[in-house]
């Protein structure tokens, strides 16, 4: 990466950066990308895991945001049906609550219209009895009915990885664990960056005609390095989600409900678990490791018990959690929940382009806007030969399953194939959803490396996933694999505890880690497991982790 002068260098490997890299390279711009952590390690693995149209933005009368992200939902789904799934959402309304029957009905109808929702997914209104039939755990007292509409559930980290892999298939040069330490200028114009490899400590210089700062919560840190942090700035807010086993929280139906303080919360069943969130509080601590506090946990448990009173959940029932940061554009005098989720682009006097704000759902459109700007600048400099945006109908990596309509049949055939290889139905289903059309590569590994899996004391499905993630997804640390390539720290934490030693031992041998490095990476994973369960401000007895 030190040799060429790229047309574009993207700083930040979250969903926004991955989307920009894919859009740029697929149009014909020579593109590179660096991320100081793992891909998707910041906000893009810590969201509510919904590609949603932003129903709550109707409350803020942000019709343009609703229309744009609503239409984008369908595009994101169609381009990667393996990582995104339609999820019917129930919005119960109560006497004295934020929503009433009339406002919900009108709101959802406007939502359907603005978002261009297809006929089969348009909203339905339910009576109290119909609402309880859909979800018997709901509080009955003062229930007036419910609105029923479609959102889309996704695996945010997998979505990011699949977009990144697609970008790389077009020729993008992308590296994770590579931190931009300083910016390089020539005659007052930004022309490159000094990057420090976080695994080796080596420094490299990468040069590009245009540099885009898509660093999420770190956007302002880089604007400071550029001396251009002025005017609008970022305001970080933290959102926490809790995960419960479905034996303790047997939710049948995704629910979107308002809390006594007027905030909106999601409760969503997923893979034998139920997750619920989120909080929305101002954040000024360590950007790299946002974690749950006991106050966050209490708030969500209380909200859950208020809406699902028969459960009588306690803090001890929480199996896992995650906390993420929203890098929002600062707006004076507004509460965190009221700040606009719109994205904005800043161009400094040095030519440094920064993109901030925005939502997971709108990543493709944001990327298109940024790349249009870069192309117009390069053309003004003397021209580049590029096409228009290609991504609207472009499947992401793993997305070649015949579109959303054919995905169920694809899933069925690949599950049958997996069972012939000795996998259980559930294992084959999880793997096919995770890898989509790349499942053939996993099955090939399962066939050819069974003996190696046994020698490394791992089930063959785990071993194949690990090898694939190292060879095709740039997994370099145990946390990369267990948190972001599989989501297991959040949704299958006991599985992580069972297999972490075998995975670490294999990776240590494969990467020839020193004992110090092995210890450091093991501690990092242990900290991830600890932070998922224990709030940062809770005192843990000595010797207990």
C-alpha cells in the first residue's frame, strides 16, 4: 500500500467506510481503506441490529429521513438477504402513552407511503385481544391495541464484513488494526497519512489524491489532527442492549414500545435469545470501549418489567450485553433522543473530507453522496474515467442467492447439504444465514479438513468457520472472531467460554504468537466477556471474573 498513489483513501472500516470503498472502487477509483481497530469494531457491531426506516423520526417530522432510509431498507435486504431478514414489529399502545390508536394508524400509513413499503408488508391495526394473541407477555392493563408493521433485522457486523469483502473483490486494498497516527500535507493540501500497524508497531505512509474520514466516533479526533474541528462537531451518545435467554424471556414477537419517560425501546427475539434496548445517554468516556453501567442495566430491566410484568426479570437474568456510540451532529439544547440522525459532510481547507452522523440503514446512499463529491473534485483536477454509482442493485459478498424471493429455497437446499456432511439442522441453518452464497467455501473446508479439526479439538463447523474467517475475513485476534465474525459473545456467550481455549491455541500456532502476545489477546477476549456481563461500576469480589 506504500507504493501507489490511490485515487481515494478511506479512514474507518465501519459500515460507512466499507460502503464508500465499495462504491468508489466499483466505479473505477483506485481505493484503499484502513481501520485502527477491527472492521466494524466501533458503532457498526454495536447497533440495535435493525435496518429500520426510523419510525420515530416521524415524531420529529423528519419526513425526508424516513423516506430515504425507508427505501434503502429494501435495497439493503435485496442485496444481502442472508444477513437481513424482514421482522414483523408490534407497536402496542396504551391509555396515556405516547401513541394512540389514531396517531399510530396514521403514522404507520404515512410510514408505508414514505418508505415505499410493498403491499404484503403494509401495516395492520390490531384490537387489544389481537395484540395479546400476538404477544401474550405484554402488559394487559390499559392496552388499547397495536400497530403491526415490518422492520428488517440484520447482523450489523456481518453486513459490514460482507460489504468489505465485496469491495475487496473489486480490488480495494483494506487493512484492519492499522491506525492513522498523523496526516501528511504538501503545500497545505492533504496528500497522505502515516499509519501504524497495531500488531507489529511498524509505520507506513499511504498516499492518495483524496482522503475521506469515515471514522465514526473518532471523526472529530481526525478533524483535530487536520486543524479543522470547527463549526459543527460530534456529540456522542451511548446505547446499551441487554440479552436474555429465551427460557427466561420467551418473547414470540418483536415489540417496539415506549417507556414511562417517553423513550422508545425494542425487544427482539433472535436465535433462542431475546435482546432489548436501547438507552440514549451523553457519553464522554473511553471511545474505544463503551460499556454498560449498573444504571443502564437497571433502566432496561425496569423498562422490560414495566411492559412484560409477568416475567419479573432481575439483573442476574442478563446473559450478555453490548454498548455502542452514536456519533451525532451536535445540536444545542437538544436531548440525546431528539438529536437528528442526518449525516453531514465537511470539507476542510486542506481538502480533508469528513462524513459524520447518519444511520446503518442509509449507509449505501451516504457512500454514493461521498463518492459523487470525490469524483467531482477529481474531475475538476483534470479528470478521472469513472462510471456512475453501481451499488443499488449490487449483491454484497454472500448475497448471490437469487434475491430475497429465492433465499428460502436456497436455505433449504444448503441445510440439506449440510446435514449430509453431518451437521445438525440448526448448525447448517446458522452457517447458511451467516455466509449466504459463501457457504460452499465453508462446506469445502468441512469436507477437506475434518481430521485437522479433530486434531485441534474443535467441532468441524467451528474449525471451518475459524479458518474461513482467518483466510477470507482478516480475523487476526480471538475477539475479531468471537465478537464480530460470529456475534457469539452477544448471542452465544457460553459457546465462547467452551471453545475459546481451542480457538486461541490454534490461532497462536498459526500466527506464531509470542507468549506475551497470546496473553494479551487472551486478556482482551476475557475483558470482552467480562464487560458483556458485569457493569463497569459494579464491584466484583476478588478472584471472581
